C-alpha cells in the first residue's frame, strides 16, 4: 500500500462523517422543523421541510454505506463516493439559506473527498493473496 492510501482512508472517513451529519440534519428536518431559522419557501428549491428531511436522510445513509465501501477498497465505493459527494454538494447548495456555515462546511468536506477519491482512489485495494 502506498503512502497516498491515507488520502483514500481520509475520504472514506469523511464520506461517512458527512453521511452521519446529513442523517442528523434530515432527522431534525423531519422531527423539529421549527429549529430552522428560515421558512422552506426561502430556499433555492422550495419543497417542505419534510421533503428536505427525507432527501438528506437518504443521501446521508447512502454516504455512510459508500464510505465503508471506500474504506474496504471497492471500485463501486470510489465511483459512488464521487457521485454521492457531488449530489450532496448540490443538495446542500439548495439548502444554503437555512444554514450557511453548516452548508459551506459540508460542501468543502465533499470537495476534499472528491479530490482524495479521484486523485488517489486506486491506492487502496483489497489484498486477495
């Protein structure tokens, strides 16, 4: 395993952490939508908080699974890791008015994850010796 494999491990951990954060915000949107400072109609895309909650919950759960697949060195983990990090960034961009700082952090975590996977994704592969 090369020294660059740490980037891929970092990406897998970050993908899982961002997934956990997304699941958390999804649950908050489903259960306590009164905690959000803005009305859902002020978002870039204006569905209800329940719809946003389910979107964040599903993407977050998928990110957790894909993060674990990335840590295992699977090729589907690399492919879906980039796709989910990109989708999560787009989703959070539409969510920007509700939590600007949170959203900026999540998007930056996603961009670092995409870099790590695309630049060094092949460095971690399972050994079948």
